[in-house]
C-alpha cells in the first residue's frame, strides 16, 4: 500500500470549471481517519457563493457536453472507468483511510465504480426515442434529452462507489454534474474528479464542491439553476432536500435508508443463512442502506441459527481499515455516538444482548459486532435504522406472521427470504414490500440491476438502465404533414 503522504495532498481546494480554487472565504475543515481520530488533510468548505460558481461552470459546459457526439461521450466515460481500474489500489487505500472500511471492501467498491463507468459508457449512443403512429397527417416522435445540471449529494458510507453510480449515467445522458461529497469522506470524490479530467472530460462537466450539508448541500439542492438532484442518505435529510427542491420544482431521485428484513425458514440451509446474514450486517460495519438488520427466524431453528451468527460475530477481527481486518471502525464520531445510543436503547427496551454491545477500548470509532435477541417488532431498535454493526433478531411461528412482521416497518429498500421451498420463495418475493428481494442470498444487486426503495426508502431507481430515467427527459415532437389547419384542439 502507498504511504498516506503519497495519496493525500496537504490541502484541497474546490474543483470547479476544471480548476482547483479555494472557497470564497478560504475556509477549510479537516477530514479525519476514523481508526485514529487523527486529521488526514484539510478540504475547502464551500459556501453558497461557491455553489453558484460551480453551477455556473456546469451550465457553461452543458452547451458543449450536450452536443458532444454520443459515441464520443461514451468513449470518454469508458476511459474514466479504465482509469479507475488502473488506479484502483490507490483509490481504495484513500477510501479506506478516509472512511475506515477494510481495504478489501474499498477495493471492491472501486471495482464497482469502474464498472459503473464501463457499463453506462456503452449506453451513450443507444438512448433512443420512439416513433408514434398517429396517422398520415403527422410525423410524431420522441427524443430523450438531458435535464442539464445534475446535483449529486453523496453520503459517507460508499463515497467513491456512489460518486460513480450517479455521475456515470448523468454524463452519458449528456448532463453536467456538481458533486457534493459528504463532509466526513471527501477524498475519493476529489481524486475521481482528477481522473475524469485525465480521461478527457471537458472543463466544467464534472465539478466537486466539498463542504457541509448546510450551507453547501442546502445551497446546491435549493439552487434555481440545478435541473435534477440525486441524493443518497438518511430519510430526514432526503425529506429536507425534497422540500428545498420543491420551490424550484426540481425533480429528485432519493435512495434513503432501510430496515431490511431477512426471513429464515426451517428448511433453509442454516450454515449458508448464517454466513449471508453475518456478511449482510457486518460489512462496512453495518453502514449499508441494504444491510440485513432485522432478521426474522422461525422458532424451530431460532436458537441454532442465533448460535451460528453469534459464533461468526465473535470471530470477527476488528482493526484499522488499512490493515484489512474483517471489520473497521464506524466512519465518524457522530455515527459512533449514534450506534452506542441505539445499543443502550436496546438494553433499555428489554432486548437480550447475545454478543457484543461495547465500544472497543482503543482510539478510533470501533464498536463490537452486536446481536440482540428477544427483540419485539415495535421496539425502536427493530424499527429505526441504526446504521451500525447491530443485528436485531425477532422470532416467528408461521408464514403469515413472518410476512406481517417483515412488512411492518416504514422502510422498503431490500428484503430477503431463506428457504428451500420454491413456491414459498416466490410467494414471499411477490409480497415483500421492498424494491429489491433476495432469495437465499444477500446483496444480490449488481451495476446492471435496478435498485431503490418502496415506501419511505426513496423515489426512483439507481443502477441498471432504469437509472438513466433520472437523467433524461422525454420530448415529443409533432410535425404537420397535412395541408392547412386541420382543426386539432387540445385534449383530442
Ligand atoms: P447523516 O445524517 O447520516 O450524517 P445525511 O444523510 O445527512 O447523513 O448526509 C448525506 C449527505 O447529505 C452529505 O453529503 C451531507 O452533507 C448532505 N446534507 C446534509 N444536510 C443537507 C441539506 N440540508 N441539504 C443538502 N444536503 C445535505
């Protein structure tokens, strides 16, 4: 691994219009290594005036990028993917330091980031409209046009990967972007901006403004010249962004939280279920919107499966992300405190701690893999997104109860069922209220599959070809072939 000093600059400016410029008031703030609490570097703190500059640069560049031939746009975006692949190890090391995740998980994130650019690059010259047969007197067809400026507000759990997930489809569709990474994890976005430039992205097409939710994120999502907003993060911030966007009638794509049920039946392969569930709750220290954080276990296999999950949890090696342990620290002090508060709450609510429940006695934001049993569905730890390595286990007696419990939550991002009964698997897949359902596995999404939430978990879809709908608007063009005025009126 490269030494941190080779990966990280002493200070960072904003990346606007292809140039590195300080924020208008020259303020910077530190980004911290969550494994040590030591500052890694300082980045610029964008203010509303900086957001104005970035949006202006994106507007100017839009005129060029929109009219760049689609195949050329595709080639440039493909080159970004190749560069991400080439620099995967450096990007992963940077992410691991800034975010805290184990190096191997950061590498996987960056592989995924490269894939997003490669995958969408191929779509750039296939964004076709349709021809509508309305009779001999009119030629009618649709074209799919970019919105213009896409604001990308990125969270801190998968920063580099989610930069790619939003920026790649935005670019191939002909939009320009202003990216605001989370204040906790700005470094991978800044590095990715450099790679975009190296790939030949014209100045102003990709802009990165580092800063806080308020004022930077707020100024971006309420900006009258932003044409569409993509946000991934908490429900409450998503609601705030939607309200900020409403004044300008700016469309939003929101991927919000989850409290995702995994339902395990007695006919499941219990060893495999235990493996999937442990991976699904402890990967990235549980800071995953699609984590399996609410496991419903049939009473006949409850104790057996709990023992297997606990055995795995106890065996987790915890350490600094750069040492590539099984689990790293939480990404920030704020998240650490939140997770500890929820663990205390679980105790107060009367759940049983089967394992874990403590912070590690060392520097950094480390929390043990934690499993609560005897959880009731109306407890807050069963209903609220903790976003940490904390599993809540609820027993059930029959299918009907399992389904009712699984859906009895305000979220609907992902859900899963473990069973060897094919009929039951399909019936559950149909009835689970979630945008993504996994059968006998977890994290079954790829770059190619649509991903997003039912209920409070969001609006719109990321990933797959469906994500392009967030970046393209349809224009219908009607051309008169008839002589004179045919007398058509609206509504006919
Ligand atoms: P958390 O609350 O878990 O720290 P959020 O969902 O609030 O995470 O943050 C995700 C992203 O949203 C970050 O980039 C953050 O700066 C941004 N953000 C926070 N508040 C606002 C806001 N009012 N308007 C726009 N963006 C915001």
